[in-house]
């Protein structure tokens, strides 16, 4: 029942920007988006590095 109440407040907060939880929800979403951006950058760096390593191996053979 507590989860349903929480989700109801989240939904109301997203619909009604004047709802008290609206700001908290926006902050949480911003944090999630920032984390996703950081993870994406790390993954991109890993693939770039991996691509360079495979190119170096191919060049040596």
C-alpha cells in the first residue's frame, strides 16, 4: 500500500508542477540522466580503447 501511495505521488508530481514532490522528482530524474551520461561516456571510452587495441594488433600482424 505504501508503494502505491508513493507511485501516486510521483505521478501527481509529474503532472502537477506545483505539487510538493514535483521538485524532488525533477532532481531525481536529473541525477539519473547525469549518471546515464557518465556511464555512456565510460562505455564509449572502453569501445574506443578496444578499437585502438584491435587496430594495433592488426597492424603488428
